C-alpha cells in the first residue's frame, strides 16, 4: 500500500499522471484545479503557472497553465508534491476562478434575461440594406 502525502494551499501535486494545484484545504479534502502542460490554446479561465523569467527557464517545453474553470473537491492524499506556487500566481488563480464563476452564472441565466439584437426583426419603412452614404439608422 502506498503512502499518500497531504498537501497545503498553493502546492502543485500529482496523483497518477494528473497534476493539480491546491487552492484550499478543509479537513481531509482539498479544492483543486488541474495543471495542464504543453497547451497550444487557452480558455478564458486559464492562468499561466510560470510568472517570472527565472521560472520560465525551469519549464521544459510549451506552456503550463492552471485551468480555473474545472475546480473540484478531492481527497487530500497525493503521490507527490512537486512545487509551491508563488503568492502572486495564487492571487491570479483565485481572481480567475471568481471571474469565471461570475461569467458562468450570467451564462446560466434564465431565457429572456437579455434581448437579442437579432430578434428585433425589420423596422417599419425599412427597404433592405443601406447602399452608400454614412452608416446611420
């Protein structure tokens, strides 16, 4: 049976082949977001893990990001803790987590909350598209 080490806030830990960044610890559970290596595209909730030029030189290849939209409570037992995230990166991760949760709450709003500009239909007296001149109503 393998021994699993507990992590503290700001640790980047590994369980199996997946790496996680620990955001909060409560008892035997830890709030975690995944760390993704060699990412070619980014999501609105992604935060680059390497903050300074010195830390970028430690990176082997590609980009390393923390995906803040996929946070989960997990058991606080890890195969290994690889590194500690700096406080400035931790602040960026928590800010991105809050921004993304606010954006998801707006996106999950009830239908009809915002009026679409495409649903207005044609205006009275409108004769199709305007040809030439200034772009005014």
